[in-house]
C-alpha cells in the first residue's frame, strides 16, 4: 500500500482495534441479521468461523474491528497470511536507503490481535459450494479451512507485463526481501564500478533506472539518489558525475494520481537532486546489461526497478464471480453479490467509490484502512451484532516522502512542501504504524540517520537467483 492514509482516520482505525484451526465444517443456511443481510449459522451448535485472508491494512482492520465489537463467544476468528506481520510498505524506500531498519516496518500481528488464530500460508483457492479455502503452507502442503464468513483482502502483487526480459531481470519493491535485496544490489554495483577500469562499464554500473513515477517509484528515485551520493565517500574512485538515476513513466507527469501541485513539488526536488525524469516513456526490452526504451534509446545499466503498477492477487479469479481487471466486484457493503457470507476489500476488490460515481476505489492504504473498518462492522452485523452500513470515503489528503527534509503533502487540502511537509509526513508515518514499539524504533532510526553516517554494508539475505519478482513475491503458488 502506498502512503495515502490520512492521520485522523488512521489513528481512529488503528488505535481503535482464538479461534480454532479445525478442518472444514460445512456451512448451513440461517436467518436474517439485524442489518437485513442473510445470516449463516453453522450446524451442530458450534460458533461461526470468520476467516480473513490477508494481513494488510484491510484484513487486519477487519479483525481488529471484530475483536473490539464482537463478544468473545460470538465467533471464532482466523487470519490466513504468509507472514506474521503487517508490512508498512510506505517506508520500503527508506529501508532501501538505509534510514529505517527492515524489521522496524514489520508490525507483529500477535501484538495487534488477541483472539485471532494465525494460519501461516498462502490462500490459493476458494470453494464457495462447500465453504472452504485452500491454504498452501511453506513446506508446499495444502490444507482446507472451512468458513462461515470469508473476508478476502489478500492485497496485490507487482504487475509484470509481457516485456522481453523484464521477468528475468527486473527488480520489484513489494516486500522486505525485495527492499533489502535492492539496497544490496545497488551497493554491489557501486563496488563493481569502483574496481572497474573500463569507463563505459563503470558508467553502466552507476546507472539505475526506476520505471513508474507513482508513489513508490518517485520516493525510491529521490531517496536512493540521495543515499548513493552520500555513499560515494566510501568509494574513492567514483564521482557524483558517475552516478545516474533515471525515473520514467508513460504518464505526462509524475504522481499522476495526485493533485498536480504535489507532482510539481516532487519534480522540483527530483531535479535539484539530479534525477533524470523521462515522461511519456516506457520500457520495451530488458537484458542483464541494458534497458531499451520506447523511443528506441538503449540505456546501458545493470539495474531496472519495476514500480509501474500492481495487479490484484490471483486468488480473486478463483471465486468465480465478476471481476474488473482482476479485482473482485463487490457492492457498497463490501459483500460479494450472489455469495452470502463472503466479503472482499482492499487492493484486490473493486469497491464502488460513491465520490467517483461508483467507479472502483483507488488501490491505496487510505481506502484499505477505511474499508477494513466498514467490512468489520458489516461482518459483525451479519452475525447479529450491529447494523450493516455502506462504505463511504472522503479524501483528506496525501503525503509523499522524498527523504531528508524534503516532502510534499496536502492534508485537508493545504499544500505543503519542504520541512513542514516532511514533519507532517513523518508524524503521519509514526501514527499509521499502529504499534508503540515500531514507532519508537522508526523514530530512533530517523534520529540516528540524521546524526550519524550511513553503514555501507551488504546483508546478502536473498541470493541472486531468487531475486526475480516472481520468486520474491511467491507468485508461483497461484499457478497450480
């Protein structure tokens, strides 16, 4: 998710918030809830089981709301996720740039949820007839988990279009493994360049191309340009003139999804830092040593970071109902039409946005947080606690962190840049983290980064053969 959550709603949602892992038990039809939605009661007198897929802002928001709203004996709550933490993806560029430690942006699920059982694994299939979801564990084994309510919030994956060489040579930035690997990769290129006697090869090693000028790509290019310039003190044979960071996008401006004023402010910072911005330009081919652009220019480089969009989790196509560009269609109550007891939200759901005449809501953390609260309320209503209400969204602003004292933001429509925007941005990140421990660690990281020199070391956690987007994001588990 990107860093478009608003401070006020984040605090309200995040700070507002034991089930069984038995094998599947079939569902049985029931009556009607106080909210008017069909209710499903399990047979045999057992408690209904609510299964939530996905430990992002959306999924955890649902469970935190249910834990706060439901009596302890009202339902069993299960979370299916390949990780035991909420990854605060908005700070991944800072992980790459070394200003925040990797584990400090991983908010432990067990610190946020008290009554929910965590089922580690990938949800790869849904059987709407029997009411079960297939879960693939880390060892490759598959098990079935029954549900009476199913909430799908598996998020998204990096979109990898059919561009020659992209799947083999492009690097993603969707999880911690990719962020740490990218940092290592950039430092490795500087090491190679520092030892290189061939001028052309040194130049290629020092050229870094970022495709996609949305939130992630813009923040990454700005922060990594700053990081590599500072790192040159450790590489005596390299100069600032050797470094080349290129940010490109098919759109006519950067941050195209935001207010044009924010894009202009970010562009000013990028230019001042020496980032080359190529607009209305895309990638047409990638090799291990070059990237060919849509204007037929070939850029010698060993680094292409692909930040040009996301695609919904493939699980949504397994449901069998209508999708829009891979996003599962839901109604304004976040229910899946025609499937009683199933809800979907977040990046992987086409949630109607009434502020945009019913067009699907944006794939941002701002929407995910608010949808989590709405879905939690409506799931509780389907169990007889409270009343279901439609999802409503009002945009309260965005923040874009460019590193150091540079940022752009428009909270409540007020356009800010420079140090004031950076202050608002950092304060928002700390509030949005949702964990006191993570907040303290990240704040300490920022303090250390501003008062001491950067540690220029490679961690080497992810071997190069496993650094492709498909391997790092485990997309192969959905192809079976």
